[in-house]
C-alpha cells in the first residue's frame, strides 16, 4: 500500500540524524505499488532509501524520497549444498543475516550487524571481514522507471566493485528501483576468518556453525563501532584507498613503521583509511557538533545529536587535507552526500 507524505521530516530516516525535509515522501510495500505510481508527476530528483544508513543530508531534499517496505523472505532447501534465498529490498539486512545463520546457512555471517536493508546492500556492495555482498549474491530484481516494468540483473551485470555498483551510476540512480535480491548460501561449512581479528575467537579450530561466526562479528563490531540507535553516524565514512605498490612502499619508508595493508591481485595495495586518520591523531577530535569516534577513526559522529551538516563537512575536509598532506592520498567518502 502506498503512503504519501508531503514536506516530510527526514530526521528519523537517516542514521546520521541530519535535520532535513523532502518535498514528498513515499513508502511502498509491493512492486504493484510502483506500477501504479505516476512517476512523471513526482517532484524530482528521485531518491530511493532503505534505513538511510549511508547518507549525509547537507540540506533539504527538493525531490521525492522513495522508501521500500517490500519485506518477503523465501529460501529453497532442496537438500543440496547451495541454497537459493530471495529477500525483498525492504528487509533489514541484519534480520536477514540473523535468520539465515539460525537456519545454519553459510555466507552472510561476516556481514552481521551492518545497518541498512537488503536493497541498499545491493546498491552499495556492502562488505566486512573479507566478504562483500557480491560474493553471496546471484541476482537483483528491479523496477525500471523508464520502461515502467519489472526487470532483473545477474550479479555479473551489476558491475560490482569496492562500495560501487551499476546502480550508483548517475544515469541509473533515477531509473532502477531495487525490489529484491537473490542470494546463494550454503549448507557446507565455509568460514572466512582471515580478516581482522576473527581468527582469534576460534583458537582451537574452525567454528562449527555460522551463528558462532556471527556472534564473533557482532562482538567485534560492538566493541569498535557506535550504535546508530544511540548516536548519529553513517558507519564507515571514508573508503579505504588503493594505491600503487610503489606509493605504499614510499609511505612505509617515510613513516618508518609497519603499515597495515592488503595486497590486491592486480599488484596494487589497499591501505586502511582508519590507520592514516589515527596516525594523524584525529581519534576523538571534535569540531562543533561533529567528532571522530574515539574507538574507530573511520567513523564520524553527530556527537550532539543536532550537529549541522556544515560541521560534518568541515571535519571531513580537515581529515582529507591532513591525510593528503602527510601521505599523498586523497580520501573519498563512502557516505553519499545529498
């Protein structure tokens, strides 16, 4: 059923808790609702959201915000190792992780406790602890606004990259609305423990269930990251930069310390942005109502609960300028600015 609200307050619809309004807010819970919408009559631009967990509203949004409440969840256990799972775009992603881990299905456990919805996960190609959405996805269902019809994409067609996808391209943002995702999970144990500190939770061998890995991931995330229900943030604010190996080696020589990194198949090197920000002493740094989280420098927070976007942007710029001056790398935000 469609719900339309003009001049809508978006404060409860973004985890950063930025104060902003949109010209029109629409909730829908089926593809049929989208088929009945007169998109030509809607204020533009269009913005599709889930829980608003990766957004920074810098001002009022002059168009229409579309929020999915499509919440089906189906899986097909045919007694094979691979188990197809279909979920609506409006399903909370961590609810999906919890349900599948409880069913003993492997694949989603490393992505536990990431805020947002299944649809947003498909747009952003979310990732954590060595696993990305694309690793367990097989397809994405959409509504094509231009052609007014349903369509679907195989995962190979989604052009997934690091926090990137086909759906983030400017020409596609107002054309495709994700309505559902299709995942490939497994009954066969396949723990991924070689990223971060996950291996330390299982010193005597591999875990016997995805629930055990999920519990370890949740414990790790809660120790490092703020709870968005308690303090405003959008999770990891910056992307981890990828540089040529020569650039990485120059940083190691200049800093004179071991620099954490991840060697990529093409010979380039990914350096944790958090390490550079921490190295510069930004952990806990405050600017007006904004601050760098005291435990995880990759996270910027709305420390007062009513911080203006200008404070977040000023702190972002200060960090980016300092990192570029020290390390010769310009950080780019993971969070979408609107």
